[in-house]
C-alpha cells in the first residue's frame, strides 16, 4: 500500500496533557473503567439548554435518556451529553472521586447555564475532598474563568496568573492570552503571544518526525497571534508574524502565500473577536488536547500502544462545547474523534445537533451516513449542504460534496462538481488543490489518463512533496514507470528517513518493476522506522507475498487489518483475499474480497475484485524465493540511482 487515501479520511478535515493536581503523575481512569457502586437512576440534576440540545431523540420523539446507555462512555460515543451528565451526577460521591473530571464536567454544565455560583460550589466540594493539600491548579484555572464570566476581569486575570504555572504544556499561557483578549486587553494578549513565539521555528521533516508535536503547538501560537493582529487591523504585523511559519516550510510557499493573502483581504477567513465564552471553550479544548498528548507520551514511554477511542478527550471536548456550542472548530474535532473510531451515529448526531446549520456540518453528517450504509439520507444531506452554503464557503463545500458523491459512485454528479471546483478556484493554492482533488476523482472512476493530467497540473501549480508523490502514483498507473520512479527516488534523496516516502518507493518497485529484492529491502527499512503503521505493514506483507512467503505475508497483513480496526481498507482486504486463496482458504478469500468491494475501491480495482469473487484467482501462486539480507541502510538513494 502506498499511502492512506484521502477519500478514506474524514471529509470534514479536508473542508476545513495534564496532572489535574499540582503534582499528580497518574492519568485519570478511562470512563469505561469507572466503577458503578449502584444502579444508575434518572438524576434530578438541572441541565443547561446546551446540554439538553444534545439529547438523542428516540422514535417516540422524546430523549432516549440514560436507560439507552449501559455506561457513561456509551453516552459520550453517541454525543448525548444530556444523558452523560445525568449518569455522572447519578454516580455516588465515591465513584465520582475516582476522577476529578467528573465533578468538573458537572460544574462546566452549570457554567454553560450561566449559574457560576453552582459551578463554583461543585468545584469547592470536589477540591476539598482531594487528597492534595491546598487547591489544585485545575480548580484555580476553572475558577478564574468563572470570575471572567461573572464580569470580574481584574480578579479573573489575577486568579489566572496564579494558576497558569500548574497547567500542562503551553495551555496556561494560551488560556491567559485568550482571557486577556476576551476581556478587551489586546495589547497584553499580544505580549503573551510574543513571549511564547520562539525566535527560530523548525518544521518537522516528515509526519513521523518527533519535532511534529512541538511544531503543532508553535503553529497554534503563531496563528492565534496573527489572527489577533488581523482583528485589530494591524495587517502588516499579522502578515509578518505568519511569515515565520512560511519561512520554516519553504516548500509550502504557495499555500502560505494564500493564507497570508487571506489575512490581508479577509477572504476565506472566519476571524471573529473572542468573547468570554468563546475564549473559555477554546482554552478548555487546549487543555483537553494537552491531556491526551500527555497520556499518549506516557503510554509510548512505557512501551504501550495507543488503541481505541479516547473517551476522556471526547467527553472533555463535548462538555467544553456546552459553554460555546457555536465553536465549529471544536465541534469538528469532536466529529473527527468519533469518526476515527467508526462511531458514525455519534458523528451524525453531533453534526446535526449544532445550534446553527452549516454546510460543513452537513457534509460531515453525510459522510457518516454513507459509512453507516444510509445512502439515500446521505444524498439528501449533501444536497442540503450545497443548498445552504454561501459564496464564501462554497468552494470548501464543493470539495466535500465532490468526495462524497464519489463515495456514492455518482460519476455524473461528480463530473459536474469537478468542473465547478476548478472554475471557482481563485488563487494558485486553490487551483492546485482543485486539480489534486480532480486527480483523485478521475482515478476513482477509472480515468487514469485524466488523473495523471490533473496530477501533473497540480504539481505545476504547487510543486510540493505531496503533489510529486501523487503524480508518481498516477504515472505508474498509466505505464510511465521510469518517469515515476525518477520522481520517487528523487523524493527519497531529500527525505531519506521518511517512512512514507520509503513505503511509496518500495511498494512501487514491488508493483511495477522486476526489482522485487530492492523493493523488499526498502519496505523493510520503512517498517523499521514506523513499526506500527498499518499501511507500511501491509506493504511489507505484500512484498513477502510477492517473494512467495505466504505465511509471513498473512501474519503481517492480518496485523495491518487488526491495527486499522474499526475501519477496513479495500487494498488490505484485497491482499488478504489473494493470500487466503493461494492458501486454499477459499471462503476466507471471498469474504476479504467482499470487504474490499464494500470499502469503495477505485473502478478498475473494483472490476478486478468482482471477477475474483465470480471465478477466483487464475494466476499461479508466487514462486518462493530466498529473501534478501537487509540492513538499516537499505533503501538509501544516491543520484546515480536516479
């Protein structure tokens, strides 16, 4: 497998760490691990209108309530904060004491309702029962924001300054800057951002580079700094600040030029001033993200694996959304979390229960409906997105609608939207994106020559690594092997330790050339650098298959399938089907091929899969050959190779 296909990712993304006490070291337990001492009963706790608006409605037109969910975790997965908060309040105090987040969630809903006194009382009770002496930094952080909501700016800022040092990562300073802006002290907010911005910014070399985590935080700081300057009308200063990111990623110059143009013109820029609720929600989301990152780092350092749905982050984010339900950025993050865990019902509910109907949320709901097999409802939702989008958002809406019509196998409708997307693109970055998306759509419907033409045009407009890799893939499919191979080897020369670049080259060698041994070595090195990536594992497994080592191939590709759960990928299923067939497991093979067909393969591959289902494989089993010796340096490229 070459790369993760964008059509398999969440369309919404394409259209658009903590110790709660001062010195705690253990993460809060997962919601699913929370013991329940007694059966939950319907709680009489008051709920904010925002929480009530999240209730899942049953066939009788009434909220399904807590009886629909075996545990609080299940309400989180459904996006039903009304039931989740009722279940949380129904826990005994002993059970709520398992995690300080439970009382925080209840307090935040009271704040969402404007009852800051009740929120503060919940926090005080929780803090007094903490085993730590004095108050926790998290309690002080929340109390500072409650003071801001009460209209006590001086007290809020003083309280926050005292709490910031106990917050994880950069969240204390980011929150302080947001509070200062919301309380109409922009110069002080700018001073915080300036203090946080490093003199030199270094971008990661590739997505597996450990520098990526730090860089993502720096991007957040710089972006918010630039946006605040833009809101204040200080356009040249805003452009100069954002230019620091452009300087760190010179290859992305076209994209950054478009972003800087948006700062100047305001086009495609939703940049409203923060009020207290918006700033509070943004700060809570930052804390939630930092909590998750700390859990991930801790797990990796202990030799564990990151698996499954992160219920803590999703619950935190969904509760934070109650403070400001109009925060579409945070709602999109919640949707992506649910989508990654194939919780499609929750995705559609969170998207469609927003207080304001938007085209991007309709697109998100439509994709979830497609993945749930509700194609008629999905078509209607895509149509609704196109109906309500405005001129400023139409291009982004078209991107999403085009991909969804492709997943719905609507070739005629997709062709119409491709032409409109290209015609609406108004700058070089937009035109490159439009042609790149057109290449994907053409490939999906079997027009490989057309895909290659659009991929070449996208590269011509925006000559980046990703555009070149797409072009190489398209060229390989139309038989231009030498030209594609030259691109891939040149890319690896500049990115010798990028696992995905190694993967693309190795898989290409296996699929399109007779250099099977070289391809195996390159893929072996890719996996040594990214052992747990399911796409790279699949590629190496396929290399074993081509070398005739079927049992090793089965082991690796079944691991790839397991690592990708709860999702499936058509190419992984295709590979497994071929392996099973040659092993004599005919029913397993047919099941895998059907899985592949059900997961939206391109037209050419779909036709091949349908033939396999009808007649089985007619090609002989690969001849078993000796595996080449491998070393960590295999896969390195010099100019003579090119």
